[in-house]
RNA sequence: GUCUCCAUCGUCUAGGGGUUAGGACACCGGGUUUUCAUCCCGGCAACGGGGGUUCGAUUCCCCCUGGAGAUGCCA
């Protein structure tokens, strides 16, 4: 039988690392096995649902290059949006009711709160619903419901015995039925199913063969198996993925830093870096390989190499991958990524002028090696397009020298700018080297103030190329300006 | 509290009854270099504890400890 897996997010927030990891693994597994990857929208929580989250889901999958074989608007098992399957859930809930495997519950939120409160106070071993309505006469309950009394439907979880399910990573997991959540709600007051019901019905109806989801779902595994049994269906295979944690060891969340894919996208990360890094969170290939393209993973992904232990998300390693993939990009595609950033930051105009484009083209090879995030481009080459707003003069003072030494160096260098562009880099280098010797200082000591003058900072792309791109005339003006400023300050 | 799961360098991980316990990030040195970065070389650094089983356990079993997750009319 062909593998059918799904990613079933609920559009109640932005797509985050954990969800995307689940999506990716399901997708890779489907591809590696020649099966189907299904996208299903679980929008049964009408209160938290919002359109932007749904749009964000589509944007994210598109950005990552993940397409689905079946999903909204595509495939034969639809609809793939749970809110459009409302009647189906009603039908199956009724079936459970008729079979005496579920019951109406009229308990109010207030009563439930009170029960919980009391259990907490008494440190009772039994937590959760007290099964108050479990033994209501079904005919009587139906009458109350039809009279309009608000109610939910709860599953009758067996009070004895135990339930086992097999997990591809963890092995068999067994739980006493008395430890399973006592009679969870399967249909809410508003008539919508809860996750448990909708999920089980859909996975069965859509012919899902493997459920790959995060380990936080392990506790509801037995519950779901009980539901399959109640319907007389065979449960799919389970595969619970290790959780993604933050630095402090708790489940990754906003307080650990960026977690939404939108943050990463806007923050200058490349999809190939994200995919590569995320795929190594709880999965490995062998003892040394670390670079994987999406295409590689579509071939190589296996359940066997999945890990059990949770993984801490390391922003620094992601950044390292990102730098690697920036350098890996072909020049034209990288430029196409960088230009809009420069425009958005007001470094170049929109549309870009020919002159700006020429400078950008010249600067490109210099910054390519230096970028870790695409968004760093503006800061890195702003000095080529905009005047320097202010100098931090201390940056211009080389080690073991005084600020008062600097204007002299700058002035004698300014003189060398004459004819700079006509000379080769080697010739210029020799010229500055000789000047340094003449002044009795090191090359570095001469170049540092110069660098600050021309680029505005002592960390910059290579100086001579920068001068060439900026133009010798402008460079000289900046050198003289800084010289004057320091001279004034050291008076 | 209860239930369940997990446990190799700081982090991601490989490995598995006998290994100098391997790789990567980070960090620290060194080289290339006009700064930074890239690149190259080198270094630091781990089997949580206690019992078994065994000729031999980091590896298998048990206990402890630690961590996490779940305990919702959220998924």
C-alpha cells in the first residue's frame, strides 16, 4: 500500500519551526516512499481561527518549495478543510452516540471549573472530568438536548483495561485506560468536533497510513486508538517526532527568539538553510554528512534515522548554514534577493539607477563572502551610496597611537588618492606601503584611519576596492573631512 | 500531584558489549589577509549516578536522579 501522510495545521497563528519541521518530515517521507503528501486545514477552533494564519501557511510552504499532492482545491478525498466537513463529523458522532460509546454532557463551564478546583485542592489522583453525565439516561439526555439545553458530546473511555499503540520511533506505548483522559469532549457546544474526533475521522477517511506528528501528542495516542476502535477502524501507524526546544530546555516558543518562519524569511534567512538545518533536528543521515538540499532529503529521508530525544534549536548553527547557502547561491539569484533589501532600506533608489547598479555589481563580490544574513547587505555597503552621517573618531585611532597622530596620517594619504583609479591595486599598495615606511609605522596603522574615513567603520569590505567603487575624489574628501574633525577634537 | 516519554562534548549528532568514543556549530589558538569575513590547519570538550548481566559495559536490564510533555468545549 502506498504511503499517505499529512500535515494538518490549524490556522491559529504563524507557521513556526516546530510545525514546519513536522510538515517537512511528512513531505520528505512521502517523496522518499513515492507516496502522497496531503495538506489538511484543521480549523475547528472557530474562536482562534484567523485568515492571516491561513495565508501565512500557504506563503510559508510556497517559500520553502513544498507542494502537496492533495489539499485544498486538489485531490479526491476532499474537502480538505475541516470546517467544510461539518456534517460528516455530526454523522459519526451520532453513530458513537447510538452505539452507546459516547454521551451527551450538560455540565456547565462553571461546574467543570469547580470540579477542577476541588481536585487541585485535594491533590486528588484523579484529574479531569468527573464523568458526571456518563450515566444519564440516553433518551432523557436526547430530550434535554432537543429542548435546546446546551451540551457537548463526550467519548465513553473504558474504565478498565489498557490501550497500546505502536510508535515507529518509540516502540509500543501502553497506557491504562483509567489513565486516559476521562471522557474527553469530542463535539463542542457549537457543534464543531474537537481535534480528537475530526482528526481520527479524517485520517481514516483520507486513507492516511502514517501519522507523523510531534511528541507532545503521545499522551493522546491511546485516546485516538480508542476512537478508532469505537468506530471499528484500523489505526494508522504512528511516528512521534522529538520536540524542538529552546535554549532553556522548554518547548521552543516566542520568548526564545524568532520562531515563526515569517520572522526568518524577513530576517534574511534562505529557505535552503532553514530546510537543511531543520532537517537535522531529530534526524541524521550518517556520521558526518551535514549538507542536504530539499531534493536530497526527498530521496534520503528515513524513519529509521529519527531520534528520540528532544533537540535544542541553535540559532548560531542556523546562521552558519545561512552564510554557507548565501555563498552557494548563484550570483544573479543572490543579487535578485539583495536588491529589494537595499531598496527597502533606502540605500538605493527604486527603481535602481544604472549608476547604483554599477556600484552594486562591483560591490557584490566583496560582500558575498561576508554576509550571514541577506539583510546585512544594507549596513555593509551603505557607505558606497550615502554620505557618512557621523564618525566615531576613536575607531580611527590605531593601537598604540594617539588621536593627535591621526590627522597627519590621513593628510599624507589623501595626497596619494590623486591618480588612484588609474593605478593598479599592486601599484597603490606599494605606494601606501612606502608611505607607511616613510612615516615609520605599519601598513595596518595607516590603513585603519583610512578605512574609517572612507567606509565610516573599521570593519568593512576591502579598502582599495571600496575606494575604487566610491571614487577617488569622494574618498579623498572623506579623508580630509575626518582629518579635520579629529584635528579639531584634539586641539 | 498523576500519567507518559527521554538521557553521548555547551549545542546538533554518529556509534555501539572490547573504539585513541567520530563529525558539525560555538569557543580558543595558528596560517592566508589592509580590517572584517571566507578558506586552510590545530586545540578544548561528552557516554548523569547506583546496582545488576558479562571475561568485559558508554552500549543490555532495573532503580534513582534530572529534563520534558500531557493532564482544556486549543490544536
